[in-house]
């Protein structure tokens, strides 16, 4: 049973404008003519119900099949494992709205408790890890922000809005015009338009802090960017984690260690040097650990202590 399908398609090259116009007109993925049931049935037919002979690749999240549709389009179809269904948007049923909306609602904020917040960060990390490392062709989202993370009724997080997403070309440079949301965009875009998956990693770091702080961490990031991890200002050294977490919730009594892991990973993702940021695969792996250890008393932990994390060995 197909529980999730990710599709990347390309049109066959034609020799005349008339032919190109016909192909565009017959594009079954066009918003006005899209018939999901018809496309699904076509895919089932041309792949002979996902026969192994049409499989062109396989990763930890599922297998990729080549489908030559009747209209001439060549489609790469990813048949996802069932465990991924929770982290991918199915474009309907997001009754809770966006992460930004949830964090802005003071009256109901207690519902979005520490457990839900950790699960939100884990869900986004898993989805980005899949996009970067397990897709048939890796994808950079380029606009990870609180407005692009949507919740269903159970507060399961889903990444949405792939309008700025790009496939990564592993054999050449990935140049791009500016895309994204100010406050989440990686700082390297100030001097280069060459992007890779570490662009999303930075945005994830901002998002992770926003989740546990309950607001955009712009002021905190600005104060940190003026000093390096090895030489922080006395003001920054004196900031306690307990004072940074969302004050609208009671302290995370049974979730302290997990909140610390989230904060540590967020700061690692915010490194100004892209190569020094962890991969989303490393982040997702660390977050998946069942019992993180707490070496210091929660009320004594400062932000300075959160800057030392080795993702490669964790």
C-alpha cells in the first residue's frame, strides 16, 4: 500500500514550439487540471503496481520508481515507508494552523506543551533529513520558517510551501537568487548566492530556538553573532537557559534534558560557517535518542555551556 508519494517530474525535450505548447497543455500536474486519482492510476499502470523492474533507487525512507506517463512526462515516484507519513504534508487537514500562529496564541499556549514542542522539532528534523539525504535527488527547501510548519489536529508538524525549493545538483554549483524569509535566512547569503543543504540547517536552528523560546530568537541571535563561541561577551555568558525558554509555560520538569539537547543543536546549526554546522541527518539522529543525559542542574545552565556539542560523535 502506498502511504506517501514524492514526485519529481521533468518534461521530455521537444523540437518545436507547438509540441512544447501541447506538452504544457497536457501537464497533468497543472493546478487547474490536476486529478490525483487519475495520476495515481496512471502511475500504478505504467509501473505495473510498482514492479521491481521499474525501481531506479532505494534509500532508508523508501524506493524510487521511474514512471513514463501517457502524456510523455517522465516521473520519479518515491514510495515512502509508513513511518514517514507523519512528517510530510498531505496538503489538507491542518486544523491547528501554522507554528507561528500557535506560538502567538497566549490563551491556548499551555496546550502546546514541552512534549509537543520537542516532537515538533523532531518532526521537522526528520523531514529535512529525508529531503537532504534520502531523496532520489536531494532537495533544499530554502524557506523553513514558523509560517511553513503546519499542524494537524494532533499537533503533528508538517513542512509545507515548496514554492522556493530546489533540487541540489551534486555535480556542480547551486547558484540561486535570494529566497526565504528574513530572520531565518543563513548569513552567507549576504556575500554569496551559492547555497547547499546547510542553508536549511541554519533556518532549522532559528526555528528550533523559536519553538522552545515561544518567539522569534532574533534578538538573541544578534547578541550571539557579535561574539564567537570561544569568546562570548560577559552579558551572553550570564544568560541562563531557564530565562530564555518560553515563560508562558511552567519549567519543563520531565523534559529538561530534551530541551537542553534541542537548544544545543539549535546553536550548532546557527554557526556562521556553513561547514561547521551539523547535517540534518546528524541532528535527527541525536534527537531520536530516547534518554538524553543531564549533567548539570537545569537552573544553573547558561547559554555558554550549550555551545559545546560534537554532532559527529553523538
